[in-house]
C-alpha cells in the first residue's frame, strides 16, 4: 500500500501528454479474443486496471506480452478455458467485457460477478438482455453462465445507454450471423474506438457516434495493429489541475472533438482553454468565476450519457467549483454514491452542501488546507489530488492504487511539470 504526499501551491508549467483511454483499452483488449490472429495494440495505458485485464486474458490461455512501454501484443490462437478467474474478476468492473467475446468465439462463458469502483448500483441487466436477444441461454447463480449453439442477429434495444452493455453487444454481434441493430446504444468516444478497432479486424459496423449501431456479422476476424485513442477524461483532469494551480500547461495528444461536451461546462466555472486539433493549452492567470444563467439564476452542471458532460469528470467539476467565485449546483445523475467523497473536500475547507446522493451546491472560492485523506475510487482520488495541488500546506492521499487504476504514472508526470508530489509507503 502506498500514499501520495503533495505540497500544494505549485503552478503546473510545461507540456504533458495524455495517455491512451483507459475505458477504450479495456474493451479493446477483451475484443482481441474475437480473433485467432495476432493483434498489436499501441498507446495502451500502463495502469492497474489494464494489468488486471491482461492477467484475466492470460489466464484463459491467451498469449499476451508487453512489447514496449505502452505496446501490447495479444494472440488468442486458442482458448484453454471459458471461465474467468474469480479473484481477478473481482478487481475490475471491466472483467464482464470478456463475456461477449467468449460467447461469440467459444459459444460459452462463465463469468463471476465483476468488481470495480463502489460508486452506486451498476446494472448488468442490459448485458444479459442483449445476449438473450442474440440467442444465448443464461443461468445466474453465484456466477453468470452463458451458452449458445448459434447466435443470430436481432434488433436489440437497450433499456439504458450502458457503455459496457453496448460494447459487449457489439463484440458478440461481430461474429454473429446476420445483421444486429443496437438501439439506445452508448456512443462515448471509447465506444467509438472499440467499434473502429473491431472494424479494423474486418467487422462491419455502421452508425459510429450515434445511438443506433448496425453490425453485420462475419465468419471470422483478422489481426492487425491499432492505436488506442487518447483519454479525454485525463485531458479534462489535467485542464482542471492547470486552472486551479495557475500554471501554463499544454496537454498533448488531445482529441478536440472529444472535448466538445466538456469545455462548455468548464467555461461555466470560468476555465478558459486554447484548444487545437491535437493539443489543449491552459493559459496562466485563470479567473475562476461562476457564470450565472440568464436572469442571474444559479447555474447547474449535470452529467449524462454522451454527448452530455461525462460522469467521470463530475468530481473534477466539483473541485473546480470550490475555487470559483459564485454558487453552482452540480447534479450527478448516473451514480448515487459518487458524490460521497465531498466530505473530504469539506474537511479541507470547501463550502459544499450535499443535498442528497445526487446533488451538491457549492459556493466558492474557499481556501483549502492540506489534509490526510484516503481515496475511495479512481475519480474521487483524482479530485482529492486536485485539491491537494491547490491547498495550502501538505496533503497525504492514501490508497494510491485507486488513482493508479486509471492514471498512468501520475506522480512522475506531474513532477515533470512542477508539482511537488511523492509516492511513499503507507
């Protein structure tokens, strides 16, 4: 167990490169099981969740090796088994993404209940519904057992725009005979990246970027090389850090299109950025002021399925709001436990009212003071890290592994742009 120790008040100056998308890398690694040909993945974030997914895939008899710092070769020539290791599966939510590829490739999958961040109820119902629509039989006891002699393309309407259910449906449908239509599909950038990857192997997918996807199943998929897109959530996190610390920071390898729902919400908090096609600059001297709605009404930031403001950046928006002059309501619609971390910010001096599990009212700016905290999940941990960077004095954030699950070598990368952060044994 390790902790981060941060001395606040240091501006971030220089250039930092966005890592590959965590939520893109995990389904893309799972999708490598769809083909018996070798696949080379580039720009893979070297984070704990990726290491766990690789361990799960290796346990199935698949050859997986790191061929570079951020490059992975996967060759699923044979599958030794179709049951996931229960202990590994309990570490990450994304373990359930292996159900679709196993079902399509081997006709059977045995998947233990997945783990992941405790941010509220996260239903598996849409996944199971999609598999049943394609013709799978499902038995649920202490594990999810799925089997199918033949899968047949159908129209699947998801009862929620679930990212992982959409990804599982796309992967299973890619080797399913006939045409599958998925309506109310999630269309986040990482879902689009998965579709592009599977398409690069030979799948036929239409409707990328929309909430209706059409998949024409093929008999087999090939191999190839694919570069995972940059993580727009990490780009948003770095924007927040730079705005709070007053530095002049440029984030490289950012995809401008992926920031379209993000920047307007940050602008509502007074954050100004210069967005280029492949980079974002946060100039120094940010004047964080809440921009009221028309008529002087208190504004609101609310998250939702893409292209709404992403839920994974809600904690960053909360932290930014504590340092912006004015009052704002932040509405977390998707997960009923995500906002419970705000008591950590309150202990540092933030002025936050937790109205209910989904809404907080924040009035700023509030001077923050260093505290000893413990990270509850990836995104809460990053919000605490932002708070520590702009607080007066020293902060310690325990359970550093929570942040490591989603952010690659965050301490090294922050030190390279001027942050005073160290990793120490707990």
